[in-house]
């Protein structure tokens, strides 16, 4: 996916998030235990302000009041400010303050922009907006579809970037040296979990376990937003459980 596509997706997903939030700011969000819709909106404001600051450090963050009406106005302005900054930057421009270690899973080249660049940040924000939009829509009872192309790219990001960036190699869960396959719409990821890190290839070789699903449902499952019932799980249950636990630990 190209940089302009990520910008458009962020703009659209961010608008949908705000529109869904208006429905019920007090609704609990099952996919984010302990949070209400207002908490997700507040979290999104902080993310957007942080990203805007990375793209343009001299710009002051959007500030707003604490009540729910003011929070939605603050969200709208924070979203618009980040859309504006996205349009000003080249995807290869370096940025400061990236919290992910550069690089991807061992054994495969990155399928997206390099960490530490504007393009990488915008890809992240497009994904964050989509997932949190889904959180809110599921909370208020109006879940809508995720863009299939973005979902496939998101799966690649989860497995190739987020998982290795915060990988818990010291876990004593019996999964070290074991492999798991992830499959969606003729796209394949094969991961081997080692103590030193995770390696990945995009082939269909032998695996100890596998997870298969439609792009949107699989992406939300990997993010811990949907239960295992939305995907097909086969093979060693120990490997499947360890994979889910290590994924959860990487989503920080």
C-alpha cells in the first residue's frame, strides 16, 4: 500500500471513529476491558497529538476540556491536525521519538515503510485508527467492515514488526523452536518462535499449528479484539496458546 493510501485510510477511519463515539460515550468497550468509549477517544487524542509532534515537533498539541462534549471537539481537532501534517511530509522523511526498534522479523524483508520514517508513522496511525474505530463500533453495536487490503497489510505489520519489536523470548511456555502458520486469502506467514527472537517467512512450509481467517477478522484476532472462534485454529494447542500470549505481550 502506498503512502497516500495510508493517509486516506487514516482520515476515513478517524472520521468514522468520531461518528461512532457520538452514539454513547459512556458505553463500556468489551475489547478494551475497563475502558468506556470516552477512554478510547481520549487515548486516540493522545496518539494523534504524539504523532503530530513527531511530524512537526514545534507544533503545540491540541488541548481541550474534560467533559464529553469538549472531548469530542478535541478529538476532531486532533484528527484534523494530524491529517494536515501527514499531507506536509514525504514518506521517507526521518522522524524523532519512534518507540519501535528498527527492523523486522528475522528472515524476511519489510513489507512496509522503515521504522523511524514519516511513512512508517502514518501506516501505524492508519492501523490504530481502524482498530480503535472497530473497538467503538463493537461497543455501540454498529460494527462496520475493515478495508481488506489494509487488514492484510495490518497482519503483515503485526507479525513482521510489532511482534518482534516487543518479543518475549524468555517465556517458559514450551513454544521455543516451534512454528505457527498464519493464513488469509492466499497470503501466508510462517513464524518460528525462538528465545532469541522470532523468524518469519512467507511460505507454506511445515508448521506445528496454524491460524486461518478472513483478513479483517484475523487482524482483529491478532490484536486481541476478537475471540478465537472467528478464525480456524489447527495443530498443537500449546503453540496456539503461546502464540496468542506472546502477541498480547507485544501489543504495548
